[in-house]
C-alpha cells in the first residue's frame, strides 16, 4: 500500500482560501481523470466538502506523487500553487488511513462528532467508482472508513460531542436562548434545495419555525422539498418560490439559511440592507412568543453585543490596529470578512515547507515524507494557536438593537456578503464564525473512545492490506505447484501405461497431498508475517525462492481486483 493524501481544510487554511479553492462537480471529475493520467498515481478519489478538499491516491513514488497531486489541486481549484502550498498537509500510508478514519468519525470536523461527513465520504467513493478511478485500495479504504464511522457513532456517544453544522449554526444565531425558544413562530427562508439545504429546512421545521419558504434555481426541487416539509408531521407551513422572489421574501422572514453551489454571492450587502430598511423599524425591547402572529416585522430579542464592536468605524479601526500589530510582529493575518490574527507562536520558521520558494513545486521539492507530514501538524498547531486567541463572538452589531434578520451561510464559497454583519439589526453566522465558535466547544469524554477505535481500526486495516498484498504470490505459488503435479502425473502415465483409473487417481491424490503438506506451513506462516509491519518483504522472498514469474503474480492481482470491483458495487 502506497496511499497518499494531499489536502487542505479548515484546520490548515483560512476560510478566504478554502472558499476560493472549492471544487464543483465538473472540477472533481476532471481532477480525478487528470490524477490517473499522471504517472505516479494508479487510482484516486477526491473528498471535497464545505471545509476540506483532499485528494487520495495510490502512488508508486512519494515525492513525485506529492508534487503532482499538489499541482493538480492548484490547477483545478483555481488557486495558484505557490499560494496554496503553505496550507497543504500531506499524509502517507498508515498516517493517511488514520486521517481518513478520523475524518469519517467526525474527529476532524468543524463541529466534532457531526455525522454528515459519512454521506460525503460515500459520495466521494461513488464518484470514484462511477469514473473508474477507484481501484482496490481506494475501494477498501473508503468502504472501511464508512464502517469505522458508523461504528464510532453506534458504540460511543460521539454524537453528544457535537451536532450537525446546521444545528450548531442555529445555536450560534440563538446566542443564549434555547434554539426551540428562539425559533418558535419565526418565518424562515432556505436558499438552495441540495442535501445541506434540505437538512437545514428539516432542522428548522423540527425546532418549531412557523413557516419555511424554499428558493432554488430549479423550481421542481424547491417544490419537492416544500412538499416533504409539509408532509413531515411537524406542522410547519412550507412553500416554494423562484430565486427572483428572494428579495421580496427577505422583507417578510426572520431567518435565512443559504447553501447553494453558486460561485458568486447570492445575497449582497445591498440586498440585505434594502430588505431590512423596507421592514418596520426594529424594536429594542425583547419580543415574546405571544406576539409572533405578525413576524414579518417583529424583531428578535436584543443579543449580547461584543465589546468594542458597537459601530462600523470601531470595526474598521480594529482591523487597522490588527494589521499594524501583525506587521510589527511579522505574523500572518488571515481575513475573510472579519480580521483574525494568527498568534506569534505559529511563526513559519518552524515549518519544514518553505512558502517563500519561487513556486509551490519548489517549496515541496526535496522535502522528505516525515517533514511533509510534519507540515500538516505545524498547520494544525498554527490554526489551534489562532483559535486560542480571545473570541470576538458572533458578528458585530449595534449595542441595544435587536436582530431583525438572522442569516446562516453554510456555503463554500460563501453565499452571503460578509459585510452584512455591519448592518444594524442583522446577525450573520457563516463558516468562519462557526469554526471560531466550535474551537471553544467542550470535548466529550467519548472523543477519547473514538480515537481508540480509530487506532484499532487503522492497525487492522494495515494488517489486512499487507496480508492481501501477499495473497497473489501465494496463489501463484500454489498454481505453479499444481502445474508440477499435473506434469509429473502425465509423465507417470507414459512410464506406467497399465495403471487403471482407480490407481491413477490414487497416485495423483497422493502427490497432491504431499505438495499441499509441504506448502501449507510456509504459506500460512508467510501470511501471518505479512500482516505485521514490514511484512511485504516476505512476498518478495517467496517469489525469489520459488522463481515465480512476476507476470503471473501480477495477473492474479488484476483478477482479484476485478472480482472485488464487480462484487463491491456502489458504496454502501
């Protein structure tokens, strides 16, 4: 197994880079085809979500594989390689397996323990199977990752350690109120009708909103989602509208959740400002549930305002101050709408990958496997250091002004202009603010149990793969032995032609039993040894000792892979 993963995620890169590096469906397909066309890769899969892009491949050369996969990620994501390289992490062989299993269990998610990643892993495998880029290793790896993720959720309480991104986002909008109390009677607009938008709509219905309006570019999908919501038994009212009606609906609703595949903004600052100005003037007094009959203009309770962010001028001054401080300290400032300064402890001098190299290839050229993996750890530590800085809470708003419009942006790239948080009466929660908030969430004890499961499963997967690696050699050895038996029986027929059928069968069976007994102990033992680290060398020893034809061994491997692909079908 020579599994390599090259990627970036919310742990290694700022949101501003992640949203620019997103991949649509066509880009994923082209990336996979180009990866297989590249010399170092034999099979590949891409896992692309709102907060990660990872390219998995079976490679025969480590450094060439890292360089090629990094270049392909840059080409298809639209971010220059020299800009992307500082945020990339690399995992190889067992470390790569450990990474994917951790991702599948929700340990690497923005909201620890969320289960949506399992569906995304399943989709990644299905795409690889559809495009015939997923071979034996990728099929085994992703199928096992799905099983490990399901085991983690069934055997531990990891679900209690976190929620879906939607639920977590609504909690951030509700601030100190229970979500059910905050949502009761509200009117909501869901923009998009894909899997995430559908989950958002179902969650809104479950927590008690009075009405959900669904807007989507494809009218049929919006209407279908509205019908499902009405039939859900939650009592929510639902209807579908065209995207052209979004501006008008903004003046009537209290909550907006947007998650589309658009490459540009769906809601601009002007759109939101116009909608808020057309509604009634926000009331600073808290709104009680009894007065929710006319929610089109009724405000939410006044939220807690972060200190120092009471006016737009103060925000601008704060950004300037942070820029000046960052320049003086010589550190990076990652800004995706709200400034966030990386702590001085994450100095790039500690990283083995030099971002100052002329291009991305130069930055990674000649760096050994352990150093490239260390770069992933360094990036994680830098992000963790940034997240340990004092939180600014949710988006800024004017002190004493209640929320007129609550916006949850789950899209990557973003659907909603980040500048809308400066509009009085508007609260915005997006991927970046969710990342900041989730870093402060308490870690459940169940997380340790899941980590134990991942470690156990990684060891089992590695042993199984090493054992499978030697199987073609063992099969080829037994095939050669059977051929020798057949030749010797034929020679015996020539020398002793008077043997009857019963005698000939008895001689043949005796010779086969002798050969089987001679081969039994070595082949069983070599499989046991092969399952241990470094056991791949035993297969080579068998081939040398018995002078096995490499082409015969390779043909057995191809036949096994073809049989497995036929049996595996789609991701389950």
